[in-house]
């Protein structure tokens, strides 16, 4: 007799996996989560008494081919942090507070120990972002993925008061740009980095003196989650715009939060570019323009705010333990991002 297990899908193993991850998922819960793990739908009680016009915001993302590096290195405990970061860092550009998160994990054959590490990372990311992990999907799909391969997607929901929501429309001449440091490459540009490693004949286990780590270790440093810092700033400082520096680099993301009649002027050399980017540029013989439109170059989030708020903002960011730099300004002109 032919069974589902014979076809490559082990339902019992999947059930055991769910039981094994319940503990650290519950660690992300708060009193607003009102459904148990394993239901058909997650439910979250949204308290809106303190909002006049609550706006529900959402974001979905993945971690791109950074997954390939995690799979080659057989290190899966931080890639879930990246997944949460990519979603909640987008949400918080509107000054939304992330409230809950869902994940999608797909693989050809479920390796329980790998999946547990991945979900542990997702739970850790949710704790850093102070949001609940209220649901997800684990899909075992034989024939869709190669041995040891898996894919991830994340979905975040947030809430913000309508009158406080940012969309870049408030940016104006005279504003300053503050960049908050990234933790490294984050989760963008990995197809280019992987191509470089392939062409140069490197191994991800090769040690690189410039950044003092194996290549794979450096590339798997998790994406920084900026939620607490940005929300704290939004309560104390007047912000005009926020850009999460992901795919497209500084030019491709900052332009999304500029008024049509304003341009951003970025002062090259005004912040510390991490050694990994210098190594990538040197080893790949990559142009400056290509580097800036592919990588974050050491800046994970850019804040646009009035000049008079600059010192206050820098002090608040310092108090959160993050590094920040004044990296440029807003001028009147055709909507653009200029690196000078």
C-alpha cells in the first residue's frame, strides 16, 4: 500500500516538530495572543483604545540567497533573526509598532534539527522586535528543493496612529540625515558576494584578515533590528522620514522617502564603512556606484529630521547602544540621491 510517507512527506515528524518548537514560540507571546499554537489561524486582540485612527500596516519579505550561505555553513540559528528583521525594519519606517509575525518554512525533506534552529532564530527576532510569533507554516515538498535546501518567508503586522505615520511627504530642505550603523552585509547583495566567492575560488571557511573572521561567519552576522531605537526616537524627536537600507542600497531606498522637490546629499566618508565592504569591493573589482546600489555600506537605517533635532536624536540613539552618524542633508532640487 502506498502512503504519504512513501511519497516523501512525514506527517508524524512534522507533528513532533511542532511540539518541539512550542516552548520558545510561547516566549514571544503576550496577553493579546488569544489562540493556542497549532490552530488554523492565529488571533491577536488589538487594543485600540489609545488610538484615534489606528492604521494597520503590513510587510512581507525573505532573506534572499543568504539562505545558501547558511546551508553551506550548516549554521541555521540566526537566519530567522534576519527574516524578522527584514520585515519589521520595513514596518518601523512608518513608525509602526510591530504586533505579530508569521513565518513560512518550505523544504524538500524536513530535517527537524535544522528547522528547530531556524524557528528559534525567528522567535529571537520577534523578542528583539517585541512582537508575537502567532503562527506559521511548515511545508514538506519532495522534489521542489534539493538535499538540505529550504526557503523562508515572513509576514509582519503593525499598528500606528494615522497622524503620526511617516511616508516621506514631510521631508524638506534643511533636514539632516542620520545613519544608524548596520551590523554588516545584513540580507542583501548575497548573489553578488556568492559570485565573487565562486570566481575567486574561496571557501566560506576561509579566514579573512581584514574582518577577522571566516567568510561564512562574517556573512551570517544577523541583520540588526532597529524597532526599539526608532520607536523611542519617534516618541521624543520630530521625524520627517525613515529609510530601511536594503536591496537597492542607499540611493535606491532613500529616494523612496523624498518629496518630489527635494534631493538628498550623502557625504561619503562621514561614517565608518565596515571592512567587509572594502574587502568585497577590492576582491571583486566592483565600482563605487555598484557597491552603493547593492549594499548598505555600513548604514542600516537613515533618519530624516529637522536640523534642530540632530543632537537630541544622536544622544537618544547613543543611549540605545547603537552607532549613528550625520551623513548628509536634504536640499531643494530634483528628487534624487547624490553621493559626494
